[in-house]
C-alpha cells in the first residue's frame, strides 16, 4: 500500500517547504543553473548543460514518486521570498519493512552559509519520524563535502562508515560517508531542533 503524506506546506522558523508543481520548473531551473559550479562537484545530475527540460522532468518524476508514496521532494523557499527557490530537500524510503529512510538536500550557492540546509533538513526529519514513522534515517555525503558534513553534525547524526566509490561524478568515482540517526536518538534531543522548527505557521 502506498504511503499517504499530506501535500500541505510545512513551515519552520524562516522557511516554507512545498511539494513541487509544474509551475515550479522555471524557478528550479534558475536555482540549479545559478549554482552549477558548486553542485557539479558533488551531484551526478548537476550537469553543466542542465536545461529547462531537466527541471521539468525532475518535477514530473517527483510528482509521480509522491503519488506512489516512494519519495517526497520539497522545494525550499524563504518565507520572505515565497516565489524564489532556495534549494531542495527530500526524504525517501530505503526499506519500508525496516522503516529506514534517507534524506538529501542542496541549497543554491547564493543562499549558503545561512543555516538554510540545516533548518530544512531539521524540518524534514520531523516529517520522517512523526509522519512517516521511520525508525532510522541516513545521509550519504561525498568525501570533501564539508558543508554537508557540518549539517549532519548539527542535527545529531553519527558518522557510521565509508562507502567506497559510491557515485560517479564528472567521470570520477566518489567515496561517501554514511551517517545515521535513530528514532530514539531523535526523540531524546528536542532542544537540538527547537531553534529551527518550533514556530507557528503564518496565516495564509
């Protein structure tokens, strides 16, 4: 049976996370192309010829995956700029039987160093544990991507090991570290997340 997850926006202290719609393709394309010099180093899909058709295809696949209960992608938007695209954050199933999921995120280059990735990922962890009832969430981070490692550390993830030659980027195999957070670890440290996510949703 497909997992049902509400498509309502989710709010945090500064952000609103929304499922993708077809009308988001231009904003997504602009954010990716603006950030390609950075994204191209770590993400296999961030090709230098990334075009509007790639953005449209991602959104189409994202809507299908959401409908089928496989993966849940959110556009990250600043509440002060609700039509701008600050990045993506996602949660998806690794194992339904064992309630294991994975979270991924990226933030556009001109919005980094502001804690946006940490805040968005913290909000998605609420969804992972409270709405999807996951037992364990993992992150996979390419060796050398220190910004993403800092996010993992802030959110209380533990580095668990090394995945050798996990993904091929720019023709080279990249090793990844794997980080894990269990539901009881998440539940024991509400103070860690409160500064990002404990806010009332604004009136809409």
